[in-house]
C-alpha cells in the first residue's frame, strides 16, 4: 500500500511580527488571523468527499499564514493551564475553540488518498480497501535552530493523516520519528515515522513526558 498525494497546499511557516519578543517568550494574547466559518451542524452526516471539501476550503483560508513558534516560557504556561487531553478525547474535525497549539503549530498540508499495494498483508479497514478522501499534515516539533550545532535537534519530523468517512467520524493516524527528533540532519524523510515509539532517552524529554 502507499499514500498518494493528489494536491499540495504551500502552508509552510512564514513567521512575521511587528517587534522582537524576549528570548523564550511570545505573547499569550490572541493573534489576528483569518475568520474560519464553523462546520455545518449536519457535518457528520455528509459524505467523505463533502467533508474533505469543507475542511480543505477552510485550510485554504489559512494558506501562507501561521501561528508563530512559541518560546519556552509560553510553552510552560500552556502546559499547566490547558485542560487535560482535549485533542484526544474530542471526536470532531474542528479544533477545540480558542485552543492554541504549543507544539507542531506550523505545517504543510496536502490532500491524499490511500492506495492498497495489491500485495498480501494482514491489515484490514482502509489499509485493505483504500480510501479516496484524506488530508495529511507534516510538521516539525518546534522552530529549527537558525545556526545549528552538531548536537542540536535540527528537525523532529511528525505528521497526521485524516481519512474522511461517509456519515461517520473521520479516522486519524498520528506518527512521529521519535520523542527526541533527529540531530544534525535537515532531511525530513531520512527516518520512518511511527505511532509505536521507544521510551524517551534524554532527560529533558523524560521530564516533558511526565
């Protein structure tokens, strides 16, 4: 099986600002951005194709815009003030209203479809049948260093795939390389992504995971 990208939206990070923030901190105040209309009340009853088009239209409204990368102080504040596990417990294709992403807040988005390879395999569901209507978002954990040292994490690749289904909630896959990212390597596709990860190896990551 393989994932076929059928349309790409250039939505990579473009960070702009009127003034410099202190190191490690950016404003917690809401930032002006495009107005995104809410999804219709009958959204979940629609076909997969209709749902994808509604989401894609809203993604296009944000093309070439982004929430700036946030600093360590703001990340800490968000970690202690956000409700526990809201993205995982919410069955909805819209983000929690007013919620701000504190990691992976910039990405590139594309429409995709799942195409089975035709070779024997034990998988079921969309991996067996394929799926015509999906959206993929590829991200990195935070802002890559502008002048990286050999020991710096230059990229922490990760992504999500949302597959739309007729009259049912979407099915979603999250995958990253590992919890530490990759050092001294700017090639996003060097390492495979997975949703089965080894335990964190570095002290900072172990602390963040707790």
